[in-house]
């Protein structure tokens, strides 16, 4: 199998990332406070902190970015220093509210929100 075929196979078989139970309440609150939102971008960091923001149908932020850490009174010291640097991102996805947009629209919005790093 050629290298490009292997890459496309991995993309097809990559499991879809979904919100964890402990993230769902935060996502619900963000959506409730952002009437123009169609979903919430979720970024998980290696330290255990999370960054989330509502997004609109144009792929723009529909809320402020919220950083939090489960079962902690605040985010970690490293995140306080570097605001959750990209180099420490372990997973990122969009939790769509209601009926998600078409596959093409999802890809366009995801590229706009997260960039295209590693998707080439």
C-alpha cells in the first residue's frame, strides 16, 4: 500500500472524538450563553486543562475562550504562564449542537478554528 493510501486509510478509521461526561455540563453552559452558536470547540491539553469556546456557522468565536481544569479551583500554573500552548494540545474537536452542518461545512469550520496542522 502506498504512503498516501495509508494516510487516507488512517483518516477514515480515526475514531471520532466526543465530549467526556465531565465536559458536557461546561459545553451546555457555553451553548446556553451563546445563542448564535452551532457548537463548542474543545481543546484538551496534556496537563489536564481544557480550553473551550462557542463557535458560529461562519467558524468564528461566539463566546470568550474558557479555560478550566476538572476538580480544580483554577487552571494549572503552566497554563497560567503560556495560556495553554499549542505544543501541549493532545486532542481537539467540535461538539456540534443539534443537527451538525454538512461534512464539507464541518471540515471548513474545523480548519478555520483549529488550522490545518497535520492534515496535509
